[in-house]
C-alpha cells in the first residue's frame, strides 16, 4: 500500500489494511474545467464538438443525419449558402440551476452548435428537404443525374 501514491485513494480512509475502505474511484479528469458544471464556455464548446452528423450518398441523393437530442425543430436552422455549403446550426439550452442542487456529473451538452458541409457539383440546391423526428434531423439533398457522354462509333474508311 505504501507504494501507491496518495492521490489514488481516499485520504479520509483510516484503515490502510482494508483495501475496500482505503480506495476511492479516482477520476483523473475531476479537476479539469470542461467537467465543471459552472464552466459554461467549456459546455458550449462541448456542444459544438458533440453534434454528430452522418453523410451518406445514395444513387438519388446526399443524406445527412444529425443527432440533436433536446432542441425543438424551431431551434434548429438548416441553410444553404450560394457557394454550395450546407449549414446546420442551433442551440441547446442550459438547464436551470437551483442553488440547492449538488451536481455530481455534467455530461449532457448545452450551448450553440454549427456544422458546415461543402456539397458536390451534382447537388440540386433548390430541392433540399429537412425533417426532424425523435431527436434526429434528416437533410436530403437530391442529386442531378450526370449524363454520361454519348459515345458514337466512327467507321474508319480505307
């Protein structure tokens, strides 16, 4: 026991021979600012990072699916910029804090989020559709059919 540094166990433990009472679960991230419930800036950055979006291409369209638990569809914006950029943004509201509450862990993100995707040339920018169901935003961008160049055989004369 003496070789284990003191930060690995609960300093309040008074019986070093009892392995259960001597150890507490050590959380190496406990004192970092992004885990503190009062660190709003870190929570906003966390929300930005944690907005997960899948982009798949089907024969008919580009489909984006974003996990957005919490915000209502009115709080989410889907925009297309002139230079073929799809932008998904919004805000997850911070839960009201009661001064009598004791927070043990804050893992749910809150704050603003923004993701941008440059769409390919075959995207039909004027036919984009978006829907939101059960916390999943689905944005469908139809594709233009790319015509393959016609190949015409030319007979070679002698």
